[in-house]
C-alpha cells in the first residue's frame, strides 16, 4: 500500500475524516466536562446562599422582635404607637436593602464559560463556510 503522506500528496480523505471526527469528539468532551464543573459550582453556590439566607433570616427576626418589644415598652404608653410606626419604617428600609443584596448575589450569569465556549465553537465552524 502506498502512503500518500510520504509522497507529499497529503493525507487521504479517510484520514481527514478521522482527524475531524476525533477533534469534534474531543471538543465535545471538553465542553461537557466544563458544563458539568460549572453545574456543580452553581449548585454549591445556590445551596450556600439558601443556607446562609435562612440562617440570617432567623437570626434577624429574633433580634428584631426582641429589640422592638424592648424599645416599645421603654416608651410611655401614649407614645408607643409612634415607636411602632418608626420601627415599621425602619424595617421597610431593611427589606428594600435586603432585596438589593439578593439581586447582587444572583447577578452572576450561570454557565457563562460554557456559553462563551459554545459561541466560540460556532464562530469557528462558521469560518469554514
């Protein structure tokens, strides 16, 4: 059998198909591994955020109930309603701040690296057309 590569004619069609197939499967394997790693990272981040959020919520609620009751009872009876109104406004401000903090936690786009790599691969494939 004659080796075309040794004669300077380049690889045959069969060898080219084998190389393209091997490269394609290698790229798909790498992308799948990257996707799985990012999925594990996102899962861990979500679980951590939920645990911290629930613990924080519990602690804050206990603190606020105790603090509110203590301060309200320190006021004379005729001013207690104003003290409760002040705490209501204060808690509303805390709620709004908490919403902005949670938005910041989930600002990170999941699977960003996988999406970037798939777009890069699509551009590379388009360059052959």
